C-alpha cells in the first residue's frame, strides 16, 4: 500500500480556497432566487436557497454577474461565436447553460478548477438531466467523455487542474482541443487573488503567450490597502483563507499593471461602484425595488473594493480594445 501523503499547511490553505466556491454559489443561488437575475440552472448545484443574505451582498453579486456577462457577451458577439472561452477557477458556474439558451455558445467552452471541485460539478451534471441534456444536444459523435475528473464534449469541457502548474494546465487544455489560433476569452472571477503574485503572473503571461487574439476578464478585490480592505483580509484569514495575491489588488493601476507587464497590449479597470452606475439603469432600478437597503454607505464601500479589469491583444484586428461599458 502506498504511504499516505502527510497533510500540510498548504493542503489546509487549498481546502479553504476550494471552499470559496460554495460561498460564491450559495450567494448567487440566493440572489437569483430573489429575482436579481435569472439562473434556472444554479438550483441543480445547490439545492436549497440557504440562509438569507444581506441586500448589499445581493446587489454586489448582481453587479458582478451583470458586469462580467456584459464584457463576456460583447466578446462573443464581436467574434460571432467563432471563439473559445476558458473560465479559470470556474467553480460551479452556470455560464455554459446560459450561453446555450441565448444562442451565444462559443465554439468550445472550457472550465478549469481543482480536481475535487470538478468531480463535484461533474457528479451533478451526470445526475441532473437539465444539466446533462444541453451538453448531449450540442455533441455530435458518440465520443463524449464523462468520467469522475473530466468532461469533454464538442462544445463544453471541464478540466481538473491546479492553475499554479502551467505546464500541466497547458497540456490538459491542448489534449482537449484547445485551439491557440482562435480568438479566446479568459475569465477569472475571484480566483487570481488566491494565488501568490508570481503564480498569477505566470498564468496571465502564459495566456498572453499562447493566444495572439484574446481578452482576459478579471473580477476581484481592489483598494485593499485601506481600513475596509484590511478588515476584508482579516475576515477571510479568520476562516484560514489567505488572500495570497492581495498585492496586485492595491489599486486599479496595479490590476492593469499585471497585464501590461506580461504581454497584453491594452488594459482597462473600473471599480464596481462605477460599473454599477454604468449598467442599464432601468434594470438597476428594478433590482433596487426588490429589497429595502438601509446600509447605502456599506454598499458603496463594498462596491469600491471590487473591480473588473480587462486586457486585450488583437492580432486579428477585431477591435477588442474598444470593448467596454
Ligand atoms: C471564489 S470561487 C469563484 C468561483 C467562480 N469563479 C464564481 O465566481 O462563481 C474561487 C474558485 O477558484 C478555484 N481556484 C482557486 N485557486 C485555484 C487553483 N490554483 N487551481 C484551480 N482552481 C483554483 C477554487 O477552487 C474556487 O472554485
């Protein structure tokens, strides 16, 4: 029998990072159940609506989901779906199903997360027909791969890998027909912040080196050196979750810098307060009527401590640098 690997501090740290996937999913489940946005698929990943979340948290998730989707959909439309998407640290995200329903599926949609997170996701897909049917419908041959650790179909692929191990990531993506020649959208939503700066920098650099025409969308913390930011770090620390990459989250400039230093041609960043004010205001007015918000200042502070940074390179001259809010 093989000797068991000793349990180390870094295993505990990785476990805490993996647990953040449940936080994101339960918050999205709750906000969508309240009507902030429609997500008919998330219920198959988290059955119960769970504990009530504060209105400012729901509005924060609304801004995050709408903001990221705005840029993602703009990229897919710009490329007329002749592109691929790679969701890095996708967790239990349901974007694949939304894009299929909206006729916006890219040629192939890839997701990467730790193997244990991926096996949970695949188990749900295997056992819930509303999740598996759209994958089968978009698959043309009998070669669909669906085992405990990976899923590969014509249009959707889920890979278990550690994003800090670039050569393994690259190898697995290529094994599943990643095409470096296609315009590619990379998405990381609350993921890079859990990686040490040299590791996230390697990942961002790998993306710039691998694709000649691409866009990277990164949603995560910003303005983390002020008092509010420090409290956010301490709260997570209490749950043994270290924001190892917080250094890149000091300002909008430091967020842009990480892309401009690693081979990306163009980068923009906005805090979520600004993005919230640029979202379609009739829909913002609709969600603001859903729940009474007492803590307007807290919402503002929260939104000022998250951002979306997006970077592009555009050898095919598609006009990617014009994609914005
Ligand atoms: C806060 S969750 C966000 C999940 C999803 N992006 C969303 O917004 O709903 C962070 C995710 O990143 C994944 N992650 C973090 N570091 C990773 C790494 N080194 N390799 C693979 N996945 C990682 C975690 O397992 C987790 O699922």
